[in-house]
């Protein structure tokens, strides 16, 4: 009996020693525990197959999850590609917007659409051209808000812009009390404002989700103006010698259709010895300012556009002059301030003129 007990104890000690040695090897040399147990006959081939199948299923789950992320990203891009495109031919810009967004246009007599409002579910965007003087965007805030300065970065046509604005925090968390709006100006003078819309049910966090759509719209804005004085001089058939027949429709006196304009009021175009002369007057008080008479830089005979430059003390004005399909004269002006200490930004202006019988 004692001999039997001795062998039982000895067997137990041997097994315990083997397990102890295997455990030490596993921790120090990273040996697979399953291999050790299999050597002892504890792990069967059937168990191994079952565990292998489980690992395979886990692997399949991971692949499916990653594929789902890629599919979602592709669907998002496909949705963007299906967005509508808004084009403003007069001021030379376009942007993409989702089908469920509302577009509201504000026009100014003689200037076309000068302000666009894009209303999304919880946010809005306004796009105003330099000539705009109608209400476009938010006009002010009340004194019941705590106001925080905020700014955000945008990339539009490869260039970085910083939008600055305010977060308005009131007594509640719905969009009736917690709002924001920001503004930025592009190089061509177009002004953009965006922010949250009033809503007494949705909260600010809901708007932040919708804000991703606003950013996509803004970053889709493109300049569609392809013909400029600089590019035309090298790529178009231009000349300073003008055939009278080509300029007949330009010749004469022109009066701005906007009697309250703050830009150009009158234009006189004449031809003498096959040379064009342009005389311009600007809005001043008590009487119009006389810019004088200049010779154009060039003439694009293919598109019938006259290019002219005016150098006035601390400012340079580049103009494109052409006849519209309804017979009116169109003058596009780019204003560049040259003074080193000038804080004024460049801007663009558009004026439309009717032909008149004299210079009154």
C-alpha cells in the first residue's frame, strides 16, 4: 500500500515539474502553450480544428469590417459627385451642392445675381460678389449671448483661407440659443458667410454634423473666369490697331443703368486714325470725377473685348469692355491698391451701360 502511494506521489511530482518547466519556457521564449499541452496529449486534433475555424471566422470578420469602411468612403464620394452644380456666369464662379439644399438668389438691377443663399437642414451659406449692396447674410446679434471668437481653415482651389467669426452661447442648447457664424473673403473679392440656422428642436451638436456638408460646399467653389487681360495678350489674336468696322457698336456715349452707382457713371468711346480712345467718369460729389482719356492695351478680335489699364496715384485698374447680347456695354474692373501702407484689399466691379445720344 505504501509502495503504491509512493508511485502516485512520484507521478504527481513528475507531472507538476513538467508543467512548471513548460510554463517557464512559455513566458521566457514565447512557446505556444497549445504545443506543450498537445505534447502531453491534452489538446486533440479535433479541438485544434475547432479553434482554427474560430480564428478563421474572426479573420473574416475583420476583412468585412475594413471593406465596409472602404465602401462607405466610396459611397460618400459617389454622393458628392452626384451633387448639383450652380454656375454664375456673370461673376465667374461655380459650386456644388446637395439636391436637398435650397438655393435663394438676390438680384440687383443691372448687376444680375449678386447674393446666393444655400439653405441646408441646420446650416446656411451666403455668397456675395463685390458689387453687392443688398442684405446678404446675418446682420447682427443680440446682447443676450456670450460671444466667443472662433476661426477655421479652408482649402479652396489649392489655396488656404481662414474664416473668422463668433460662437454665440445663450441660455439653452438648442439652435435657438446656441449658434455660430463665420466669414471669409476670396482673392477675387467674393465674400462667404456660413453658420447655423435657428431651430428650437435641434441642438448645436446636431448642427456640427450638418456643418461637414457646408464645408464641402465652400471648398467646391471654383473660379470659372478664363479670359483675363494678362492671358489674352499671349493666347488670343490681339492688336492695338482697330478696324473701324469692328468697333462701330462700341463707339458713342454710354450711361450706367444704375443711376445710384458708386463706380463708373459714364463712358465715351471714339476711334481716330484706326486708334481707339476711351474716356471714363466715376461717381463723385458734387460732380463726377473725370478719369481722362486713355488708349486701350489690346483688343481681342475673336471675342470682341477691349482691354485697358488705368493708373491713378495709389491704384491700378484693369478693365475688360465688351458688348452684351442685348446691346448694352459691360465693363469689368479689377482694382489693385499699390500703396505700401494701404490696408485695402483688391476687389472687382461690374458696370452695365445703355447707349445715349450725348454726354449728359
